[in-house]
């Protein structure tokens, strides 16, 4: 298997914090990036949501502020009540 280098740019603080977390998981940055790339190939997607805007807003419903998430798309069931709607 041939090996190639990838050069990426990130903030030094982001790199340091990521390296700290990864070292506690027993990984280095190279291994973590390779894991990410292999998951992209395997799943044909990224393993986290990417969106231009947050999906959920905090509801302002009297005394229920912040306890019920209201989706932007009302065709989608509220996650808080999903178990009752199946």
C-alpha cells in the first residue's frame, strides 16, 4: 500500500486540544484522521451532522422554556415525543 501526505491548516489551539483528547484515548492525530477518512469511505458520509443552520430552536412556551425542542420543519415529529408517535 502506497502512503501519501496530507497537509491541513487549523488553529494551533484546536490542534493542541484535539491532541490532548486523542492522547487520552490512546490515539495520535494521524491515526484519528485516518480513522475519520476510513469511516467516510465505509459509510459514504461524515459521522456527524453538517448544516448551515441549527435544526432545533429552543421553544418559549410559558414555564417550559428550553425543555421542549421545536423543529424548524413541522413535518418532523418532536424528538421529545417520538416514542409516543411510533
